């Protein structure tokens, strides 16, 4: 019987996406590479633990959970999380950023200065610019300021991001336009925290790194549908085999029979996965898929 592997998640490097496996093994992902695996027959998905510690009881967790954690481990993971707003005294400096994921989908967020742009890659930001830098609480107040004054959200649903990636504006200038416009409004707002230093608008474009040009090319071909939906969960005995055409955030865009589907690699965590050998089954998809139905972003006041 083939050896089973457990996925730790997708990581981003300067060279692109890498799948990380328990034990430290890494699989570099390049465009055109075949991504193929099957879920162990009769297997169950178990909690991945928290903060470097294994779940003491290996609790079974739902297939659709992107966190792949039981209630207790999820609580432990949030206990020291800036994103969950549970830390107020972090002494590190923080960046405030504007991130664009598609037309009408720009958000404000913060990330530790030392992390650079890693957070933007993890979220799948197609274009972004720094807005300012300063202490954590000043960065938080700036987030609130933009939400209140300009109605800029701090979250964009992943389903919305995925649904538009194959039909984004072709040029980097077009992709940066909303960020530039919003940046210009934001830096002139009254009530800007004094301890937060404004930064110039210098848009960074990730479309090339994410492979989105190849995804757009596929969308233009009459013989292959554009991105049609997302895999909602892995199931015991299920399988997928497809050609990687793009990746963004935790998502892999795979060419399968009938079109392109998105696999959120967070759904792979907690399962025992088996390799699929040889060319047999190329394009196979034996997992639940949900068609894209984008919800309104609630950002109509800007765009």
C-alpha cells in the first residue's frame, strides 16, 4: 500500500507556491504540474492541533472547515492572534495596507512589518500598496477610520475572490487604479493617528506570480470553460487529478475535465492523502464542487 501523507498547507516563497507536508517535506508547484491525490478509503479528518502542538484527542473535524481544528484547539490558536484582535500590547511595528482582489473588492488590513508582503500573498491579493506604518493600536485605529469614513471592509469573502480571477483587467495599471484612488482619499482623512507614518502609494502586482495571465488565456478558449467552481470538501475515497494553471492565497486552480476548479489547500489538512501514479485519471475529479455565486461586496459607496 502506498504511503499516506498529511498536508500542512500551502506556503509562498519568492519562487512561487510550495505545498508543505508533515515531517518537513516540501513540494514546489510550477505551472503545468500535475496535482493528483486520493483520500484514503474509510479515513476521517482529524484536528491538526494548534501553535505547534498536536490535538491531544485527535478529534474528528468537519470536511468543510478551513481551520481543520476542534473547538478547543481553535480557541488555543486564537488566544495569541493579532488577526483575532486578542493582542493589544504587541510592541512590534505594523504596516497598514490596501489590497485589491478584483473590481470593487479592495480591503484594508494590517500585518507585522517584519513579515513583509507574506500576508498579502497568503490572502491572494492581486495588487496592494502600503498605506502607513506604526504601533499596533495606531494601525488598528487606521483600519477603523477607513471602515467608518470610506466604508472599506477588512475582509473579502474567498468565494468572491475566486469567482473573478479568470476575468481581471489585463494591465497592471488597471489593476492598481482602485488602490491608488482609495490611497489618495485615505491619507487626507481627518483623525489619522499621529503615531502612524503615512507611506506613498507604490502598488505591487502579484498577477504574474499567481499565474493569472495563464488563467485568463484559458478563459478565452472556446474549448475550455473558465473557472467554474470550488471544491467544497474532501471526502474519504475521493480523488482529484488536474494540471496546475494558477495559484493565489491558499488556492490552486486546476484544469480538470470540463474546466477549471479551485482547490483550497486548507481543506487538505487533517486527511491522509495517497499519491495517484501514472497518467491514468488525468482530469479526474471525484469531490464535491460548488459553482461560483458571487455575493455583493457591500462596497458600492466607492465603486
